[in-house]
């Protein structure tokens, strides 16, 4: 049994972590720390201790893993505190503020012989897993271009922000999802072209980005905007023999927002036929095909499975340090043109 303590009692902990960590028999959520328990907006989980005393969390010898679900500015200090108390650590994304912080904390964890990693749950999005399955089927032929979109129509968010912040930017907050997907599957690119904008003008929020990752003849594009009234397809993959279009994104978040949770619901996050992507290709005999592709099942709990195996059984981390460090470098480079 792996005992877990959380730092933070907001949306991150309650929406994106607890529904999954509470759904694994080998995990036990023991304690949740928050600076103020009186202002809590989420119902308490039965059987879980709540505290506003950080020392009681850190000094609890039963707790082996600390999960940090706070603002990015506090990630480094909380992670170091947990490591100093002999705890393994899982940190929400963005992992740290800078590449330098990421390199430092990974090195510190190695010196302590402890595990620390980033919570890159979007590796287990249904649309991403399905797209990988289609690519690996070989039906598209040699890959030419991949487009990944993460769009919203939420103009009220950038309109409400009157000052520029590098670390509270759209790229840091949302690009970190799709950038990790690219790096985890395609690896380190030969080069990257950055187009990171502030559509409302200088001194305002970064609300748009378009990053192109080049791998020889393959281009992988990550594109997002707060001003897309009609979102672009989640994934479009072009090969020499065909194209795959996945219009809709993973449904886990949709269900989480409705409090339709994975425990007790076998259909949690599962695509219906109207959500399936369409694969169009020409086979080796020159025959044209167009077919729907049944979506793979997404499951954010697999991040917890991964870190459990790393801590308890000594397996290599699935979310590798060098991938997280490279992602931080890309985020920093992307924001250089904004002010």
C-alpha cells in the first residue's frame, strides 16, 4: 500500500487527482493539506484527514508520496521540503517555473535516492492514445504532418487579465499538455518554430500559440487559442497514403466536470460512436478505404500506476526527467517574445 498526502485542496487535487488515486486498491489517500480549511469549496472525502499544519503532513512517517497541486510558483519549495522529509514527490504541471529549477530538483531527488516526477496525465488522453494506435497501424504510410489542437472560446479569460505574466500564460498553462505528448511520442525535435502571441496586444495575457516541431521531413504542430468559437479537430494526421481526423478530445474532463467519476462507472470517459475518429487511406492494392476508428480508453490513473511501480518496485519512470526538462526549456523559449 502506498500512502499519499496532498498539498493543495483546490480544483487540481479534487478534480484531476482524487478521482483516480481513490480508484486504485494499492493507493491510500491519507491526508490533504490546505492553508485554509475554512474556505474549502470542495466536500471533504470520507476517511481522509484534512490539516492546515504542513509539518504534520511532512512529519507523518506513514506517508510515502507527496502530491503537489498548488500554483507553479510554489512547486520548487514544496518539492524540496517533501524531499527533505524523505518523501517521494509527484508535481502538477507545469512542473517548475524554469528549466534550471527542474534540473536542480531532479538532481536533489537523485541525491536523496527519491522519486520525483511531473503529473503528465494527458499522455493518457483517449484521443492521443487513439492517434498513436492509428499511426502504428501503418495504414497512413510515412508520416508527413501532425496537427494537435487545444482550443477554447473563452474570450472573457484574456479580457479579464490586464497585466502580462510569463508563468500564468496560456503556453505555460495549456501548451504543457500537448508539448509533453509530442516529446513523449516523437522525441526531441531537430528544431522548433515558435509563434506565441498576445492577441489583445502588448502587456496583456498570452492567449495564442502555434509551435512547429520538425523531425526530418515530419512536422508536428501544436496550436491553441482562447478565441476559437468552433474548435479545430483535436488531431489531424497526414501520411503519404492517408489521413486520420479525430474531431473530439478525450472525455474524461467532460465527465469530471459533471462529477461523473471513474469509480463505479465503467463508461467513464469512454467515447461514443459519434466521437470516433475517421481514417481515410489507400491500401497497397490501390483500394480506397474510409472507416471509423473505435477510440482507445483514456485513464489518468495510469500516472499513479507508473509512479507506484517506480517507488514500490523500482521500475524506470515512464515520464522521464529529460522529457520534463526539455518541456520546461520549450516553455521558456516560447515566452521570450512576449512582454
